[in-house]
């Protein structure tokens, strides 16, 4: 199997390493907007670098992995679909609903595969939580709390391209909330704060956000996120039911300290970022993609799943801007909310 990897930044490099070691992948063709970066990675891996995207589609590949900047995702997904190629793409498909729907339509019209990169679905902790909920171990689920906290903020120049905290960071929590519980979000109420560094205000973004989500069975969920968690990278999910409660992401590297005299000690080596925390999950999702391409398993996360997570993010952005609850039915066929500005 020959796979084209478009984008050789941080996550593209990780995916290329994973694929180059896979027993069912014979070779890779790597390309990037920075040809020197793609060439350097190809030399390290013993693979081939292409001068541009066109060569990915003309040199002959069996599948495509897209890890470019988000703005290029939808176009590349469409191009791969028209070429009859299965695609793995990092989230999101696009930063707006029209672009997302157009890309999905192209994939469905072509009858090809689009697997989205929501890596938390491949994390052992989240998989265990899903099993606990689905097996009835927790009884009736009544409360879910999700946390995503980055240790340090991203570069200022990247913020206007990110889509904002709801679409970029919390979208993972929205996706895995649906995946773990098996329920849909009925409505949201979101708030955000830009009281931190000025670059967030200048980008029309927030550095910290909180959302209350009501699921379609009445379960209440909260999701919080921040770019400024100096203690370390913290991603957790707590699920409480009438019988039991569990937590994902609580281990000896969780950057949290107890004030109780008999509480556990603070982590010696707290998580520093998502690439470290979710390294096994990133490898597992690419292994799954190879299996999908080989016809050995069903697509674990298609474009429609990504669309639902984006709809929740869109509802949150609308709620924050208009300071009101938003039902997901308002987002079904609505254009994306404006991005970039207060």
C-alpha cells in the first residue's frame, strides 16, 4: 500500500512515522507547503518527497492522509474523493458548515471513505468510559464534566486561523461526549472570557470558555477549556450516574494538586501537550485507517460525525456572542456564524 501524506508539520510527522512502520504500508509520498521540511522528513524515514500536492494524485497512491492547515482540508478532501481515494483528515473538515457539507457531499457522491481524526475515540480511558456507560455500570447517567486545558497558548498569528476555542479545542470534547454517551446534544449555553493576553481579544477569540450542554435524554454536561493552564496539559472527563461514577484522564501525570492533608501528591512529570498525552491514540487511529483502506473494518469516524461536533461548536459560538441558550435545531441548515471580531 502506498499512502500520500499532505502536510509534514507536528501531527503530519507523527502520522508519517506511524505509517512508515506499519507492516501493510509499503511506501509513503510526503509533501508540504515547505518542500524542504517534507524532504527532510522523507530522508529521515527513507520515504519519497514530492514537490507539491499535484504529485500526490499523479504519482499513484492508494490513500491520502491530510494534516495541512485547516483552510486546505475541504478542497483536498474533495480532490481525493474525485480521484476515488480514501482519506484520513485531521479535524475539522472546514471551519464553517457550508464548506463541511460540500466536502461531505463530494465524498458521498464518489462513494469513497473519509475518516476524521478525533483521536480521543482511540484513547483507552475514553473507550473504558464508553463501555461503562453502555454496559449500564453507572446506572442512569445524570452528569458529565469535560475538561480541556492547554499548558500554554498557541502563537498569536495562528489564532485568527484556528476557528476559535470552541471549534479548535472544545470540538474534541463535543465529539467524545457524543461517542461516550451515545446521545445527541439538544441545547447549549456558552460563555467565554478574553481577560488573558491581548492577542485573544485582537483575534476575536477567548482564552477560557465554559459550556452547559443538555443531552437529548436530559443528562447535563459541562465542558470547560483554557489556553492558560500553567500546571500542565489537562484533559479529563468525569461521568456520574445513579450507581457509580468514573473519571477519564486521572493518573500520576495529571497536572492537579490536592489541598487535602491525605490527598495524592502532585504529578512529578505532568503532561505538557496533546501529542504526548495522546500518542498511543494517534497511532491507533492511523492503524485503524489502514484497516479501513484494506476493507478490514468499518469507518470509525466519518464526515457526518465531524459535522455533528462542528454543529455543537457553532451553537456554542452563537450562544457566547448572543448571550443566550441555543438549540441545536437552530444550527441544522444555518450558515456558519461569523469568525474574527467581538
